[in-house]
């Protein structure tokens, strides 16, 4: 199965998305600052700084998710603990952003969000199956022989 390539592709896409989100929020902060826009009387400078901080935080979040995916791809083992929770939260965020993007941005943004969601979920599910398969294979030798493999019910003496 293609677990490693999927994890690599998901990591690359999340790194690109992190850079794109950070640059988009930087641009939006510049627009608000230069146009002296205000929302409900808020200071335009505070709004532009807030946009920059939000872009940096969300970009770092996506970059951290990408680092977890790189680690998964390099080690060829599923994420555990904090990394797994981080990837699940990223999947939920992409699902919600995909739902909102249909009406706000368009179908192309929705398709992009669903592709990223699919890559994250496929990475999580593919590594779960591998670990379950290994566990089932190890337990198969410990099972008592049944009628199918020549064993059967014990015979009375």
C-alpha cells in the first residue's frame, strides 16, 4: 500500500497551505492597515496586527501538522498521542473550512479542502490498519487448532 507517499504528499500540501495562509493573512493585514478600514469602531492598526498574528498562528499550526506527517512518513509508523490528536483536529478543521468555503469562496476551494482532508484521514486510517494487521497476525499462532486445521473437539478416552 502507498502509506508513505500519501504521508509525504499530505506533508507537502500542508506546508504549502501553511505558507499560503500566512501570506494571505499578511496581505489582508496590509490592506486593512493601508485603507484605514474599521469594524465597529476598532482601531485599524489593531485589526491588521490581529490578522498578522492569526495568520502566523494558523500557519504554525499547519506547519506542525506537516512536521508530524513527515515524521510518520520517515518512520513508517502511525502517529501516536499528541501527533494523532493534532492530525485529527486538522482533519476536522479542513472539513469545516470545506463546508464554509462552498458559499464563500467556491467549489475549487471546497475540492482543495476535501483533498487535504482525504490525505490526512487516509494517512490516519492506513497506519491503523497496518498496526491492527500486525496484531492479528501475532495472535493467530496462539489460537487453539480448530476443525478447519486438523484439530477438532477433544476425543473422550
